[in-house]
């Protein structure tokens, strides 16, 4: 049963040949994921987060619709990470807030959504245009994929010799 649960939660185990880093070295490695080329920020968690580190990504999708009330979608995605040094495991839980704003500029919230657990979401905007070869090609104008944030975090943890375990709720400390 644990195998299916681990697969659904996105749990990954390190290669047995990897020498595990200490909790502080892992923390520093995760904070080093920050940079000008990544769309998210990894930082020290607040007490209310019940975690050690938090990665956050906020994005506005391009407006769609026409007329006097185009729609804007605002997304906030957060991964809370808690270290369990005794078993060299990082427990992670995702949270996502989505708000659709109407009007130009967005004045009122038309809808709100909240997700918690292990979130995988992809949002894409674009069109198909005929290329010089006469064939249709996809032209992407916007892409939001939660895996673009989770994959580097998970790869850093597993590469450091720790287990990445997706959880549905954070238990008490």
C-alpha cells in the first residue's frame, strides 16, 4: 500500500551511493536554488507555516476576453518543506490560490480557488500559426507549470541523499 501512496504523493528516494548531507548543508543547497533564472523564491519559513523552508511563486496570467471587462488570473503557489533529520527526509505539502479578476484593471474577484496537498497544474496560452514550411506550429505566449518549481527542489533534496516525501497534511511538531 505504501508504494501506491508514495507514487501518488510524488515521494522520491535517493540513490544508495549518495553520501547524505547534513540538515544545514541541505538547507543551504535549497536556498542556493534561488537565482535570476528561476521564477520562484526559496526562503526561511515563518512559524505559522509549520515548516523549515518555503518556496513561493506568484504569477499573473495574460488577460483574456474583450470589451470592458477582460479577465485576469492570479496564481500563488507555495511548497512548504519540513526537515526530519533523524530519518533524512524532507516532507513537502503544496498550496495554491487562484483568483480570477474581472475588469480593467482587475477590480473585483469573480472566483477564488484553493488547493492543498500535492498539486500539479499546467496552464498554457498560445495559438497555432502557419510556419514558413506551410505547417502549423504552436506559438506559446504563456506557460505556468507547478513542476517547474517542484522538480528542482525535489532533485536538490534527492541529490543530497535525503528522501523527498509528499504529504497531504503537516502533522504536529
